[in-house]
């Protein structure tokens, strides 16, 4: 899964949920369940997600939604040393998917 968000410092929960195609309640739930998700909150208490949060959400989404991990399994996987390798592989896959989508767009424009 690669989310397509504009390049900026912070993202609101609504745009994050929309980018992932999920409800805001799931994003809040994952925030409580996974230590890797640490959005900043403004004075009103609105969550502001960073690019690092988005990257972690992509990995969690990949593990839970695409690979079928349980939440507990995903937590363990993230904590284990091999999660760094998965993250590296995941980054490569995400970049390749991005390149593929750009190539498809270029092909359609021909």
C-alpha cells in the first residue's frame, strides 16, 4: 500500500484516513495500539501526523491488512530486529510501486 498525500509537514487524521481508505476510528485505534504512531496534538487536541507516522502506518497497514497479521503479531514483528529488514524491503516495494504508477500515467499520456 502506498498512500498518496501532498508533501507537507503535518497531516490531519481525516486526510490520513482517506488516503488509507479507512475510518478515522481505525487510525486512532492503531495509534493506541502501536507505539510507533505518535502524532503531535495541537491546542484543540487535533492529531497532526508526520511523514514518519505515515511511513509507520503504511507498514502497519501492510502487515495487518495485506499480509494478514494479527495486531499482536504485527506488534511483535515491529519490535523484532527483523522488522528493520521488513521496513527496508517495504520501502523498496513502496518506491517500485510509485515508479510503476508513474510509468502507467506516462503510458496513458502517450
